C-alpha cells in the first residue's frame, strides 16, 4: 500500500474514542504500516468533543487530516457526525452510532437536539448507522460500544491480516478482554 489512508474518529468525552484509536493504531503498526495519530481532547472531561485522526500507509509525514480528506469517519455520537462531516471525502464512508448526548445548551433548555441528522448525512455520503450502545449492552456492558464501533470501522476499512483479538487483549483492562472481543466481532458483522 503506497497510498495514505485517513481515519477520523469523533465523539464526546467518556465514550472510549481514544481507546478505540489506540487499538486501531497498534493493529496497523503491527501489520507493518507507518502510522501517525493525533488526539484532540477539548473539554472531554465535561462531555466536550473528542477527535482522533489516524493516518497510515507506507510512509506518513503528518498526523493531521484536512477537510475533505478522511476516507472513513466514525461518529460515536450523532451531533459529532454533523459537526465533522466536512472532513470526510465525497466518496468516503461514515459509520454513525445512533446515540445522543445532549450538549450543555441543550441540557439548559437553550436549544433542542437537532432532528434528522442521520437523514441529512445519508443524502451526502455513504452511511452505516446502528445502535452500538444497545449492541454492547446486550453483550453485557454498554461501555463496550466503542469496540463495537471499532469492529464496524475495521470492516469498512477492509484491512486484512491483523490479529484484532490480540490488539484488544493488549489494550483493554484485565477482565474485560472477552467482552470487548465479542463487541468487536458484533461490530465487524454489521
């Protein structure tokens, strides 16, 4: 692979965006790719926006993905998908977690959560939408939704030859390995 691929993960603090990015990056490095990753936390401790940019290929010089350059984007929360859509290529793929986390202005009653986000995005790009938290909850813990989304992302990336189970075991807390492997496989199967 000589071409550099660009992956963007966006969400809200506490959703596990950075853990999913770490598992993905480790897998890509172990597969022999040059990988650059950049994290932006913002006010993540207070429910603020979190984004991770991952670029991989034969040789990568910068971790930053410009507007219109992401091949695949994973939105852990619907409003974040809308906020970051301009970074996705016109022929890019978007994975959206059908999940809402109201921002502070929404919680204070100053505005409403936007309606029709998924429909609006579906008109613009190739979208896969599902309820990752519900799938993770059915597996035993809704917090594993990040790894459900990672599984769907890996499927959308179409990257072969990586032992994802080993990467998950290496990166998640002891005692949560099996749950996260099941979560990954559930996302990959979508």
